[in-house]
C-alpha cells in the first residue's frame, strides 16, 4: 500500500501539488485521472523519487520514502516497475536484453534462469519469440507490452503506469489495459495508472482519483464516477455530447 | 552566477559518476563496448588527419628554412617535436572532442528526453555511473593509444611529403627524427591526452545528461558539449604545459 500525506510541490511560483493526500491500495488498479497540467505526472515522479516534494510524506507500507537515505530508496526502487508514456525501452538493446536488464543488474540468477524468466515475461505479454528484435522494429503496442514485461521481470510490489494507452489504437489499448489489470491481481501489486482514457476508467479502474488543480478533488469507484454529480468530474469525463448520452445510459444500467 | 552553478553541478555529477558501481561485470562489458565505440572507431579519422598534419608541418618547416647554415635534419627534428609535444595530443584531442563529444552528448541527451535515464533511476541504477564511468575509463585508457598512432603516422606523413617534394634526403629526415629525443616528451604528451580524454567525456556527458526538452535541445546540447570541451582542452593545455614543462 502507498499512502500520500499532505504533499506539496512547487516550481517557482507555480504550485503544482497542493496539500495532496491519497491512499493507493494493494491488489487494486488505482487510476489517477485529471486534465493536462493538473499535476498527475509530477505526482507520480514525486512518489517514485524522481522529484523531491517540498513537504509531506510518501509512505511505502508505512515507511516514509521522503526521508529515506539513497541506499534505502534504491531498495524500494528495486520493487517498483514503471511503464513510461513513451515506453522508455533502451534502444541499443534487444527485446530480450531490455527485459533481462534488471535481472542482470540486481539478481544472481544464472544465464539460463534469466532467459527462462525473460521468456516467461514475454510469453505473459504475448510476445513469445520476439526476443531478438530491437525496440525500433516493434510497433507502439508491442513496445508498451515489452515495457510491461520489463516492469514485471523483478516481480515488483508496485507498478506505475504513465498514460499506458497514449498513442495506441482502441483495440491495442484494451489489450494493454487488460494486461495491467491481470498482472496487478496476479502479483498482488499496488498499481497506479495515470490515464486520460475513459475506456480504461470503466474497464480496469478499481479505485479512481480525480486530480484537479493539484488537489485530490474526488475519490471513488467506477460505479460512483458514473453516478456522481460533481461538476468538475462531469466536465472532464463527459466533455462530449456522446459521452453525456453514454452517461445517461450507464446510469440506468448501474 | 549561472556559470558557477553549472561548475558546481558538474563536480556534483562527477561525485555520482565515481560512486561504487552496482555490478562490476556489467561495467567491464560496457567499458569494452565503449572502447570500440569511442576508441577503435576513431582510428580512421585520427590516421587520416595525422598523415596530412605531419605532411604539412614538414613542408611548412622546409619552406621556412631559408638559411643555408641550418642543417636539413632540422626539418625532421621540428616535425617530430611539434607533433609529439603539441599537434598530436592537442589537435587530435580537439578533433576527438568534435567526433566523440557530440556522439556522447547526443546519446545521453536522447536517453534523457526519451525517459530512458528515468527508467534506469526507477530500477535503482545509478544512471550517471552506469552511463558515464565506462566511457571515462575507455577514453582515458584508449586515447593515449590513439595519440601514439597519431604521432607515428604524422612523422610518416612528414617523411613522404619531404621525399615526394625532394626537400630533404631520407638520412637527413631520419637523423632529425632521432636527434635530441627525450622520452619525457612522450610521457608529457600522453599525460596531457589522458586529461583531455577525461574532459571530453565528462563535459560532453554533463551537457547530455542535463538536456531538457526534445530533439532540438539534444542538438543544442551536442553543440555546447563540443564547444565547451574544446575550450576546456585549450585551457587545460595551457595549465598542463606550465606545470609539466617548467
């Protein structure tokens, strides 16, 4: 479980995160939605330690990450898998080498054990036999799945996904979404997904957090987001007439 | 103020670069790869430049020797001395700052803007040490070899130029090359080269690592890396010459 308590983050005069608090539960897909510039990516970078918060606490299983030494942070980071918006695969390495990279760096596994794990992870994301391809030879959807395979190679306790559907067609988005959902339950991970994709909200969101102007504006389930009368959420989620009509239909269903 | 901030940031970066590596075996493999990328792949350009550099030095020396009292072997002597003391270590290092420096800055800069460095950090890898240390070791170890090759080829270039223009005899040139030779000159040149190699890699990595933005900014970082590496080389050349020769 990850708990965020009253964190603030500013860049000069720009106050991006304002007294932000949230709980992200284990074994659940925790979705963060919000408009562009609302502070979603900054918040994720603060949680994983790529940015320092101005004040407040970030607790991993009760341990305060923001006051940890570099060595302690490194240990936590070995339990984190992250799927970046642009996949962030190492372009000089093959698919196999990308997935094997964390195993090589942090485990004492033999070459055969590592290969077995790589093949298992690639099989898990339906990319068996693509070991020798380079990232540049793979499609956007494949790159996302390779990044997921790399993220789960070390059997992480925490998974962060920064807009996993960006740049993907609807059917590939569903494949990636389902994969994230399945591996969250399979590995009992604390998964945090930043998304703009409303399909993801309905498909995989166990807990949903709406970030608005750097604040935790609303928290609830996918059933609750459909029924809510919160003006800001409705303006964001049901921006188009099509979505407004869909909301009415869904309201009747739930 | 900005410059002081950048210098501080550079030395902070060096502290992370020389932090204890996570996996020595991986660093060893990466160092060998870097020797190939920034060392072996530079042999061609170094060879071409050195031959023509030596040829021009010897021709210019010959053309400026008007006095009949100056012996012809002086051409060989001046070609050797200027090549070993200055042209090979400094000029070739400046060329390498252009070739290797821009390569390093754009490689690391691209990794930065495509979040590959963030990915390394999230995994718990010291990205600076992982990316820069093997390059530093490879360059400091291999650049002196490049300079030795450059010295040899430069002197050879001078020989062929003189012979083809019939400006001195074979014996005169060889005698000049061997005259008043001091091994200390070679040590001086190689020491300078090792410092220059360190500057090229670390300064270029600095500009690459702190790139922000996109493709355009990677290009800017690459240019800045070459400009500042060259300036630092020239400054260090002056300091080292003072320290080592006087």
